[in-house]
C-alpha cells in the first residue's frame, strides 16, 4: 500500500458457522502450515532455537512499545532519537507522511491486536482502557482517509475482534461491552463524507471534526487519489457493516471498488497509480504492484475470502493475469504503462512491492513468489535493509528504510506454504539486523540512509502493528498463541478480522458486475486454490532449486536489461534499437534512425519512446554524477562506543574519505570558533579534529587555518540554530575558486542539531573521540558485549542516552561500498552574513543515487549469463503459451502517436516522483 504497507495475509480455515463453499475457498487460499511440506536444503531449526527467537521478538516489542508508552503516549508516534512523542503541528511538517497523524494515539490503537497475538493479554486490557479513556476522534485535523481506515478503523476493529474472543474465553475483558466497536462506528461515520463524489471514489483527505469542503475543513479541493487509497477500504468497511448491521459502510466501499474496476485499461486489464476522483480519468498511467496500487489487488482477493463474493475473485484473477503478462519479469516486478504495457515506465522498484510474494502464496502461484522473495533477500543482505527504492541492477535509488514490514510478511507466508526452515533463517537475519542497526535506547529508529547507516527520528505505528506480529508468528508453534490465528484474516495493516463475518448481516447485493466488462479467460482461474500436495510434486528440493540461480544475482556487476526488446526482431537478425548512451549527433545513421522514430511504424514509435525515456534519464544522471556521497561522523568514545552516527555533508576539497582510511581522533573547538583567522589555541587542536562554526569566510580558508594549527581533520557546524539534516537538504562544501590541493585533511559539515550532539557530549564527558568516514563502522566486539541491549534504559548510561536522544542520525551500520553513494545538489541560499560556498542537495532528491543509477540502462556485452538464461526462459514460455508472447504484440500506430506527448510528461514526472 501507499504508505504503511503491510499485513496481506489470512488464516487458513473458518469456523463451522461459515458455509462450506467459503470454508473450502479459505482453506485453499490460505495455506495450512500443518500440512505444508518441508523443503530440504536448510537444516531444520530446533524448537529451542525457535522459542529463543520468539522470545527475542517479544523483548524487542517490549522495547519499542514500552518506550512509546513511557516517552510518547498519548502522542501518535514515538520519536526514538529524541525520546518524545510526535505531535502534529509541533514538529516540522513531513508532508503527506504526517497525514497519518490525527492526535488519536495512533501507535496505541495500531498495536492493540498485536498485544494479544504476542500473548500480552493483561497489557491488552490496560491498552483498551486507555483508548476508551483518552482517545478523541473529534479533532480539528486533516487526515488521510486511507491511513485512518487501515490503521485506526482497522486497529479498533482488530481490537474489538480479539476483545470479544477473550471475553468468550472467560478470563479477560469480562467488563467489555463493544466500546471499541462503538468508537469504530463513530470513526466510520466521520469518514463517510469523503465519499461525496460523483464517482464514489473518496477524497484522499478529510477533517475529522468538520468533514469536507467547509471553509474550516481546509480540505475537499483535491481532485486526485491513488488507486490503493480508494481501493483499500472494503475489508474494514464491510467488517464494520457486518459487526454493526449498518450496511452503508460496505455499500460505499463496494461502489469505490466497482468504479476502479470499470475504469481499468480494457486492453491490458491494468490500473494506473493515480485517478481523478470526479471524472475517473487516469492521472498517472503507470502501473505496477508497489506504491499507489499494491493493496488494491490485495483487497480484491481478501474480499473474496471474507465476503464470499465471486466477483472479487474474478476481478483479482483478471488483474493477476495482466500482472504476470506485463509487470512480472522474474525475479523483477517493473512498472509499465497501462496503455502500452510492453513499455517499462521505470528503471527501479519500490520497497512496497515486497508484499507481493505473500499475496502470490495466497493465490497459489508459488514459483514467482519464491523468485521475487529471494531477489529481495539478496538486496537486504547487501544493504542490511530493503532500500525504499532500488534499481534493476539492485543499486540504491532511494536510500531510506522506514522499518517496513512487507518483506517479513512475505517471509511468514512462504514459510507457512513450504515449511522450509530456510525462511526461519531469513527471519533470524531480520531480527539480527533490526537489533544491530535500528535499535536505539528509546526504541527502533528508521534508517535515513541504508548506505551510511544514519537514522531518522521516526518509528511508524505500522512497525508495531505488523513487523513484530509476523516475526512472532514465524517462529511460534500453534500452542504459543492463545487463539486460533487461522480463524481470522489479516488486513493490509495486519489487523485481525474474524472469518465468521462472512455469514453475519448479509444484506449487500452480490451483483456480479465483472462479466459486464470483460470476456474472462477460464485459464485465469487455474491454481486459484493452492494445494501443498501439488505445489512441490515429488521434489523436496523444489524451493531450493528455484532460489539457487538467484543467490548471486545482486552481487553480479552486470545489470538486468530494463527495457524489453523485440525478441522476434533480434532472432531474425534485425539491428537492435538505438540506445541513448550510444547516440552521436555527428553520426548520419543515428540521425536517420531518429527521424524515423514515431513516423514509420508502431515499432519505430515504441523505439522513439524508449529513446526519449533514456535521454531524459541520461541527462539527469549526467547533471548529478559530479556530486559526492554523504559521509558519517561516528562517536566512538565512552559511553557511545559507535552507537551514535551523524550524517555529514562532504567537501569538494581535502582528503577523500572514500579513497583513504577513515580519520579517527578526539575533537576540540577552535579559537576563534569561526576558524577564519590564525588559531589562537593551536596546542588544543594539534593532532585532533577541530570543530569550527560556519560563516564569515570560505570553507577552504577555515580548512587551511586548522590544518596550519596541526589539526588532523575538521568538522564545520552550521550557525543556523535548529537546522537539521532531518528537515533541511544536505549539501557539500565547495572550494574558494582557487587551487585547494594544499588542503590535505578531511573536512565534513554538520547541521546545527547534529553538531550540538558533539558539543553536548564534550560538556558532559570532556574528551570525545569521533571517526570521520564514508560510512558507519561496526562497533568493537568487546564494546558490543559491554553494551548489550536491554528492554529498559540502563540508569548507568542515562546521561549518554539523553545526548543520544537529541541526535537525528544514530546508527551502527556496515553498508555497501562508498562508490555506491551520492547526493544530488542544487544551489542553496544562505544567510546574508554567510559567504561559504555550498552545493545544496534537493530535499526531494537527497536519497537517490545518481552515480549508481547511470549504470542501470546499460546492457553490456559481457553480461550474458543471466540475460541469456532469462531469454531462454522467455522463449520457452512463448513457445508453450502463444497467448503471452510479448514479441507478437503490436499496437496501432495512431494509438501510440496520440499518446506521445502524454508519455513525455509521464517520463518527466517519474524523475520527480516520490513514494
């Protein structure tokens, strides 16, 4: 889904109250772990080790949840670096991300059913009482309809589902009288005005107090919404209707789904990312399975399981067939254009698609699920976490990682399907990485940059709602859970809804509208109901044999071909299309090819579109290639021991930390502090790393003055009080226009907030040692043993944690090579008194990696093994199934030319696109 991503799964059976047809469907769709077949290839994990890992997950949850309750509640989320709550309006705006915050104790509501799954029933009862006592749903705040539905409405319904289950058991929640359900109903009515559109698609935002379009509402003027935003409502809204008997909620959610289905692109059966809520026109016509669309597909399949309506299954299968024809390029899942599905719309993939292998397990298509999951795991092994976006040759495109749970979710469902202990080892790796790289004294912090290992002061509610739930279930035995998880379906936020709702308050007409729009191919419905007896026929090594060819796919230097080629043309001896990287304006043959593009045939037109896309990307990359990657300042002295890592801006002069060994030393403030004249305290900075303040002279002049005083490095601290890399664009320090070869020491830049962490440490501990490097280094093993994480903040380290908590970037990472990191830059204005040269980095681009990206469009001659293997596989598939032969699809020339200008705009939009 668009922001949270998450729990796309369900149990594998329904209670006896459900009709047998639904029992069969649910049992088939949601695989039974007890009957799954163990796939050989990984040593079985002992029950003792699984219990140990399960207990470790419980301790990690306690660390995250306990710190939220201690330092943040009743705020919506915890800021784990500053050990305080994130209250909307009191922190710098993060844009659309903040639309999830509604001043309704988001993390507590999102965590309710997690507490029960983790067998923390006493804590659950206390949490429910707090929600009923403290949470107000009538706040004057504009929130995302999508996020509020999946996190808050879903959280209340999940909490209610398990509250009535516990009450029936007779030990806990005996006082409960549907109070959470009444809150859910209140919230549901507050969301209904968003559906007041001619299409039935909801507005993307609503004011909890004033609704839509009133002057005081400050919303209701939007025209666009994402497909997932409008298509991820049916489970929660239908459950609310079934629980309460108020049919209006399910009716509105169904109408939105019906409209999206009707507006799909008829020839490709794909949907776009963004749609106009009034006209139904597609605003963004690229299509994939990641951000903006993902949970729309998920909810079609799960709506069939929960509601028993065949039309949802038929729609899902129709879309799934299109996905496997056009978007799936195993092991990759690449976005395409809905009206030209043979043309890729992007050269990168976003992290939210990591849910898709889990959905494929529920569908029963196990082979591509194993392939994509293994590819993602290889990316994680390279970067420790899944970057927010990565290229087709597995380099970082967007470097953030907000602790998303989608990969853990797919890991859980693949283990349920296969019983292969390999996936237990994958889960163990996830636990180790979270503890090693994301754990901080006040919780777990999102990764701001997986390359440098810096942190962001952020712990989203979905981390507690989903991550710990899936990890615990991965290692738990049936007897470890106090209820039967298979009696429930997981929403996209991993909230639990009982399957017996399928037979409750069935007053919604189940008109099958699917056949009105498309001729359905019966083959779409093959393998809808997976059976473990045929998933791995007579081959205990089945899953391993699928994974094995992908083991080294990420480490290979040659990129996967990102633009589909015309297989038939190449096989017949025709010349390959002109690539942007090869184009020469002085080559007459190239100019002639260029003239033909878009005029001679549909094939030439598609070549022209590819060429334009490549030229746009190439131009952008060439502008960015000269930029330097971010650097790291790591505090290594007691009591930090490398736990604190600050993201630092590089300099265009001095020692290049990516080519030389890191610089380590104690820090000392220079006098004068601005470093703009000869230092009066050379003895204090001799052999140390000098701290100097930005302003009043050029960076190079500061570097020369501290170098002459004997400093081994320099850290420039911003003089703009309160500035932080969390909210401001990073930048690199430029020279003074003169020859700077005389500067031999490394120079790094810190914003005010990061710099204050070092200054506070000096005031507290006097001697502070830091490491200047291209990326964070692992802590010393002895230090590691000395600093074992605990669920509570150790009093002996309280002072250090207070300083640590004010950091915006804290980390313990060993990441990829320094050559694979870079920052984009553009001019940044400075204060009138500041004459420093600075090449600023755009906030929207600071996490991309153009130095890496320029390689993604290459198809080097030596990169033949993987491509040949994939081409042979493609040819085999085409021979066996002519209906999916990409090479034989030719679109009318008029159709392609009519969309020419539109595609150019789309390509340019991709360059600026953010998750």
